C-alpha cells in the first residue's frame, strides 16, 4: 500500500467516525489530528459543517467539540515537551547539535524568545498547517504557564475550527473544496519554512567560514 493510498484510507476512516459517532467521534478524531497530523482537520471540520445543514450538527457544537479535541491533543505534546525539559534538550544539543548546525547558545536564545513571545506563537500557530501540531512541544519545554497555554490554544484553535466549519457549512455538498484551498495555503507554508531553514543554514555556514578565516589570519 502506497503512502497516498494509506492517507486516503485514514481520511476515509476519520470521516466515517465523525459521520457515525457524532460529537464524540469529532472530539476523538480532532484529538488524533493533533497527535497524528496525517488526519486532516481541513477535511473533518468542513465535513461536519456540511452535516450541520442536515441538522446532524450545529456550527456552535462542531466548533466547541473540535476545539476540545484539539486542546486535548495539544496537551499531549505539551506534556511531552514538559517531561523532556530544558536540561535534557540542552544536553542533546550539546552532544548532537553540531549535526543540525545548532548550539546550546541557539537553544537558550530560542527559549528566551519563546518566553517573550510564547503567547502569540501558540495563538497564531494554531492556524498554521503543520506548525499547529508541533508548536506545543516548545511550550512544554519552556514550561509555559499551564493556564495561559490552554487559554491561547483554545482561542486560536476555536477560531481555526470555526472558519473551517463555517466554510463547510456555506459550501454544503461542495465542502471538499475547503481542503483544496487549505492545501494551497499549506504548500505556501512548507515553502516558507524550507526557505527559512535554508537561510539559517547558509548564514550559519557563512559565519563559521568567517570565524575560521579570522582564526587563521
């Protein structure tokens, strides 16, 4: 079974769970969507929104239940980051960071940056494909205030859930178009992330080259 076929099967299974189990299935699937990103919220929520036209769901209910499931999934990764902790991450970077062009100093800067802007990162990160499933890990590592983490996660996720649900509601039988639109948005995000990573690598290699030239001068 190819990767594409597998992902299609996972998506079909998730749609079946939501269609047959109602709100409980929606919470379950949205939890898994955060823990296992191949389950796409841009498919599940618009589907639930379209079913609201049939009276099987309400926009409010889908938004709330989708948010609850997503927050539960976010807490899973938060706890993973919390258990790992700054000390352990710092040790791993000290041992293996050179292979990723990272240093302990880089990590300390990242932690300080997250301490300053963490709330905004969590809030806006919930509306960015790919990022929304992983942004909870640095929050846990940085020991972000638990209450703030849940609050910003719930608000950001709630907005994302409502937008997808309402789009599916407006489109009705054409709800699947939402997935196509989000896929384009996701591709843009992927390209932006790749460009940023390449820029980081080029800058780091250039700095190392300059430092080496100064040492040999």
